[in-house]
C-alpha cells in the first residue's frame, strides 16, 4: 500500500483485509442470533455489491444514496461505491420523506439503497433522478426500477482491486441537518476523511483487540469517521446494536472496550439514575459522595481521606455503572454536541474513561479532542495533528487543515460564506484557546440578547435544565425581551413547579439567566413533526413559528412564571 497521504478511503479496507483476513470484523443480529464476519468474508460480500453496481452502468463520480440502519450491508454498499469511485450520499433513516427527496434531487442520485420496502412509496412521486431502488426487507408490488437485495446481488463476487479514486476527488456528499432551512450538501474528499482518520488515531489508541458497539447513525460523519473508517484502519471489531431500545442490553452482553457516543446517551442514564435516587435519600448521599471523591481524584486534589475512601465507594457505587456498561470500557469518545459540565463531573468522577472531542460535518468531522493522560472534560481538548485552530476578533473559532470540506454541493455562495480567502473555515462557535486547549463558550448565531443587552447562550441553559429528568425537551427564548422564557415538553403540568425546577438547574448561571416565563407544549418535538433535525437538534425557527401564539401569550401574562397557568 502507498504512504497514507496518497490513500483513498477504499485503501483502508483493502489494507485491513490484506493484514488480518481472518480477524473478526463485524457482528450483527440476524434471524434471531448473533452472527460474526471476518474481514475476508466482508470483502467477498463487498465484491458482490461491486458487481451489482457495475451492472447498473454506474460511472465514476455518479451519486448513489443509502438509507439503511447501521449494519454490515451499509458497510458493503459504501465500500463497493468507493471501490468504483462513486459518490456516496447517506440519508438519515428517520428523516421525513420531503427532506430525503430534497437531498436525492439536489445530489442527482441515480441509485437508492433503502432498508424497508415501505420507504419507497412516500418518495416515489417526489424524486426525479433515481433510476434504481434496492431494498433489504419487506414486500412491494412489482415495479421496473425496484429490486429486492437478494435479486439484485449476483452470487459471484468481483475480486477487489485498488480504486482509481484520487485523494482529492469527491467521496461523499453529506447533508447537514438543516436547523435554519434546507439541508446543505457538504462535499468531502477522500483526503478530507482519510487525513481525519489518521489524525484521530494519533490522538486516541485503538487496536485489533478492541470491540465497539455501534449505535449512532452511520449517516452522521462522527460515527462514520470515528466508529467505522477508523475502526477499519485499526482492525478492531464492530458490533451493530439491534436498536436504541435494546442498546443497554446489547452493551451489557457484548461488553465493548470502546464506545462512540453523544451526550444525550449520558443525559438519559443520569435521568434514570436520579429517579432511582431521590434527593436527600441515603442512596443519593452515598452516590454524591462517590462523585465528589472521584472528581477530586481525577483533578489531582484528593486528600488522604479521599484516597482511603475511594476503594469502598468504587465497590459500592461506581462498579455498578461499570457493569451496566459491560465492565471492559477503556475509552468513551463523546462528541456531536456539548458535554454538559455536570454530566462530565458525574461520569468522569465515577471513573468512566470519557474523552470529549469536537468537530463539524464540514471538517470530516474531528477538529479537536482530549487525550488519555491529557484530559480536561470542561474543554474539547487540543487540535488534531495537522489542523490549525484560532479565534478571530469576534471570538469565533476558525479552522484550517486537510480535513476542511471542498465546499457545499451546488451552493457556491454558502461555500464562500463558510470558507474565507485564506482557507479558514468559520465554525460559527465562540471559543477561547488557553495553552493550546480549546473551550467552546457559545454559538455565534445562537446567542440570545435580552433587551438590557445581556447575552445568554441558549444551548448551555437548555443543557442545564435537561439535567432535571422532569424535562424531556427544552428551548430557551428571550431575544429582544426583558426576561428569558422557556418552551418545554415535561412530565409535569405544574408550571410553577417546572419554573422553580428549571431555575434550580440554572443556579450557576448569572442572575439575568433566569426563567421568568414558561409554557408547556402538549406533544413532543420529533423529526416527524418537523421540530427536530435528523440528528435531534432543535429547529428553533420552526418551533418559534409553530408555537408563536403560545409564546406571545406566555409573555403577555405575569412577569414571573410562579403563578402563571396557560
């Protein structure tokens, strides 16, 4: 194989098959039992997909789309497309049909690989460029352009050969989640992603003895780079979780050594833990003691008493959490969203090996990460090798390096707005850099400016409020108003109680960052009803529009929410 700077993405797979052909590659639940694949077995399957795609007459640079849950078939389709120098367009499985159709039409995709037959009817009349649809399961009435996977794949595989793709060529178009409008297609080259894989593996150690449980969607670059391509490069084994609902059981049974996760997973765990340990109960006091002692140990401030007490606290409190997560974890990489300080203190204090990183789809995606032995959970760590980070005069974090996207597909104006003439990508995040360590302090475009000029980053306040399990979803409001308001989905309908609980969570915030108006919506915010992006981010504009009357009514009522009822 050539030196890494000359790699294309398919080289990672070929190199792995050559180095450890009989090593464990993937595990998946099939027909009621777990099944394992070696790297050579995966290569054979990929060869069948290559033959099938070639039979469709695909040309270099053609776009092919995939809308399938994490599984071996996702990998096979992706790798076959890369082998033929096609451009992969991943779609979020749970996205709305109109969003999917927009992405397919915008990319000009010729072929669509879906999981369920019943996904196609909702798309049929909306997509214009699809010539072939392949589906994994379900039943569909005969249709000329539609094939079931078993019918589409030939029995005889092609022998895998090195792809002709050059490092600078387009490998994938990944559509951003569109919090403020239609999704934009991020163009990432082979070099963008390969360089990020190599730099990520310099920052964290993964070996062929590791096992990862994969559950974040492969359509997201965080999972795709860190939980897929980097794992291929390292030669570790991946277990595809059966579902989010069964994730806890799968982790406990499969006993991973590595997890790639988002903060929301730990928010849910923390919420359930709080329900089982009411404030003031003996169990909660013991738990809080374990967290406090563990955190002091982590930051190097443990007293002699702390060091003597920790073995007992570990056995009584922390070990239960370890067992729940399989008992073998040596690395948990958290990204995709800010990791709230309170969560970091709890889980790092209990000894979980959590490393927070940071990046964007536009950066393939990792820009910075903490390292084992150099870990400050309150920061996003230091820049990866080969990546430059700096803050401009407004405090916005700028990035430059080999992982910066080629631009936005069919959108030169947006590309020009994102990447300046010197090649710096404007992240939109406000940061400070201290001795090379980066701290994100807010969003450039998501800062609430109250009528008195005080500024509040809503995401930070929302993260804090959501630490209380009574709140299921929360959006902080107040732009141009005298006081902050809160729109929420909550388990209680007592607004005065909700307001008090929200403000208890904001006790570390400045005095002006207090909730004075509150409203509760009757239905949860979902991807299906258009109020969340496929990556579960709030669509603030849509939420504000959908509940405009509720919000105005909330602000027309009393100055505080203590007695307010809507």
